[in-house]
C-alpha cells in the first residue's frame, strides 16, 4: 500500500523534518564521539611508542633561575625518550652472541630504552666478489669486512628510505642507568653549541633537497631559497639533524684536531676529575667538533652522513669502519661532533671468570672458540659474588665516566639484596 503525502495516514512534513533533525543530531554526536575516541587511542599509541621522558620539576628552570621555554622543554624531553630522540636505536650483534643479546636487554629494561637488534654480517657471508674495490688489498681481516658491511647495511637502508637519524651501537655497548636524563642535558647544550659556532645546514644531495649545494639532477623547480631559520630547539627534530652527518656518543679515542671548538657544561653525573686535553673537568662534559673517532661504540648518523660513508666505502674500502669515519672527519668531508666524556662505552667480562679463554672479549677475529678449560683461573668470581656483576668497561675506554653503569647495578635493581652464592649448587646437600 502506498502512502501519499497529505493523506491522513501519511506523516506530516513537520514530523518528517523533526525526525530528520533528530537523526542528524544523533549522527553528529556519534561522529564527535568517534573522533574523540580515535584521538585518545592515537595519543596513547604515540606515548607508548616514544616513552617520552618527563623532565624533573627542578629542570624546568635554568641554573640562573631563567625559565626554559616550552619549546626547549619539549626538545629536551624528546631527547630523553626511549629512543633518545632518534628514529631508532640499533645494535649490531653476531647470531651466536646470546650473552650480548641478554646484556643489552637487561640494560634497556632497567634504563628505559627501546633498542632493536640489527643482524651482524658473519664471516661465512663475506665473499671477495661482493666486496668493494680497495687500493690496499689484503689489509682488512674478514671480521673487519663483516663489521663494515653490517654498518653499511644500516646506512644503505637510511639512504634508500631517507630516514631520520638513528643511533647505532655495538652489541657490547653499555651506559649509565640514567642515560635518558643525561641525554636530555646533552640535547640542551648541543643546541647551544650549534648556535655558538653559527652552524648551517650540511650539504644534502638527496633529490629535491633545498640544501643541495651541487644540484646536477633535474628535479622540481626550487623555490627561492629563504633565509635559514635561526637555530632553535625543535621537538620534531631534537638533534637538528640537518646540521651534521655524525654525532659520536661512544668513541674510545679521538684525535686532537678541532678540540678547541667546544662547549663545556656542568653535568653532575660525570665523576669529578676527568681530563680534557690537559684541562681538568669538575663534574663537566664537553661537546666538541670531532677530531675523528676510533671505535664505533655508539654514534648517531643522519642520512647525509650515511650517504657519505656508504659512498666512501663503495669507492675504496681501505680501512675498518671506524677509521673510514676518522679519515673523512680529518679531511673535513664529514661534519661530525662528539661528547666527552662519552655517554656510552663498551663492556667486557671480568678477568679470571673463564671468559677470556673462550675469546668472548672480542668478535673481530671471528672463528670457532673453545670452551672454558676445567683448570682455568677463577679468582674473579670473588668480585662477582660481592657485586652480582660480571661486567666491567673495556680498558681502552679510558675516558669512561659512569656514575652508575647499568650492567653493574642490574643485580641490585632486579634482585635487590639477593646473594649470588645463596643460589649456587651446594655439594654438601646436592641441591
């Protein structure tokens, strides 16, 4: 049966309009509700990903009582988040080094870092046909070639995807348990340092970049280059990655070139009495223009730096990976900065606990390893029993300055006052 408008059985126009307005209001309400739910979920997801470090209340003011700007606080908070303000934190690990995997997991767990395993390149994966040319044949060991390639794999991914800066660490890297607030302080002073040296954006040869100083490829017609913005804190790019290629946080040695281009700032977590080229540091840290590092313990790399290092090795692989960085820095082809004392160092096992005999202190020589012999010297276990730690910093990291090395305090953080020997096998009871 059809209903004709205007009949006694048909709804009035006013009634239809009223219902339409009611439905429309319900739809609007539902839409607003869905938008609010979506924003809430996205915000929770963002916080879960970034794990943003919140500055302690006392850090909201400078030492002279001048309040920090909201922009500066946000930048410092991002630099103190779970990835220390970088796109990601990668560590390069051999597939057989389960011990390093566990040590990395424990440190990240108690210090609040989000770290990702990036596979090492094993000796059996190295074939001369796949190696770049070199003017110094037979100079690099197989382990050194594999080490270079593992880092180059990360650089290659960065260049292909034009990724934001990442932090790359060796699998035996270690740090202070308070690394997040430490890096927040580094960030505050790194931006000051860039301002003090009147830093400008580095040459960016990627297609379409406004900072390409030698454009050869035909790309989009560039708009007139605006005046460079003043250097300032930026929560979206807290380390101002357009201004550098490499930022070392964990070198074991550094050349003296450009050592006077620096900024010294107070850091209460640096033990007193460290030395910077003959100058005593009193609870201070130095940000400097790098003179060329040794050891790839921990370094941040931008996509411009990744491209430079990838190209240098592809043309002539004549040095181990850290010395490629060093040579490019000394030649001033790599815009590099560093921190001293370093924020990160490398660990090794206590001596005389049976790990030296296994060759566990270094992977660079590769090869198979023997197990600890029955008659190995074991006096190092006295210290391990007292402290709950079997890790120390490597001797060649002479400038290390940890207040509380994360691995050294892991036992206390996780097991508290527990005594290691209480859980040893008891030969008297057989338990």
